[in-house]
């Protein structure tokens, strides 16, 4: 199983992402069908990609992470977007923090 550590995004961020995607689709006009956005309920902030992890390890990993990472607030600021893939065939659009 491929795993990563991530933070779920707060609802205001998801609403803003939806507005930004709508604006991007409107700007693209007839070319908007090239967009394949991730569903809002799947958007997240990736902290660390863990790679392949044996499924049997997941419950212990989950317990250890919850015990060692208490909920704390952090201030985040979005920076300029970037892409993965070539200019002609962008596969991912991301925002920096």
C-alpha cells in the first residue's frame, strides 16, 4: 500500500480551491476539458511520502503518529503555483507554502 502523511484541508480552503478551479475552467473556455481536478474531498497537504508500506503495519503506524503528533496550530501562507510535467503536458498543478 502506497502511503503518505497528509493534512486534511479546512473547509474555507476547499471552497477557495473550488472557486479557483471554476475560474481556471472559465479562463480556458473550450479547452477546459483538459482539466481533471482532484475531487475536493480528496485534496490534502502532503507532508511526507512514505512509499510502499505493508498493510499489516498501518494500524501501529497510525497509532504511533497520533500519539506523537498532538494537534497544534500553524500559520501557513500560500506561494506561487508550480507544475509537474512538461509545459506541453502538465500532469499536476501545485501551490507552495
